[in-house]
């Protein structure tokens, strides 16, 4: 049973080391990608513009107009 326990402890240690190595590798890759995004102005512009962004901005404007209309309706009803 000692041998089995030693193998379990060793395998857990190796698993943890591999996990730590992969975590550091992924952190480096993400940092490189974010640095690339930071230096590439056209890429940033493309990420900040697009169909979804345009739709979100249009939806925001529609909501603002709707709020103004609701305020106008309330004002009309209070005048009556």
C-alpha cells in the first residue's frame, strides 16, 4: 500500500506541475494576443465596430426615444 500511496502522491505532483506549466503558457499567449490588439489600431477599430455594435447603438437610441415618448404622454395626460 505504501507503493500505491507513493505513486498517487507522485502522479498528483506531476499533474499539478503540468497544470501550472499549461496555465503559464496560456497566460503568455493571452498576453501576446492582447499586446497585438493594443498595437494594431485597425484591429481595435474592427472589434469596436460591427453589426452587433451598430445594432446595440441603434437599440439604445430607440430606447431613448421611447422614454421621451412616454414622458411626453405622461405630460399630455397631466394637462387634461
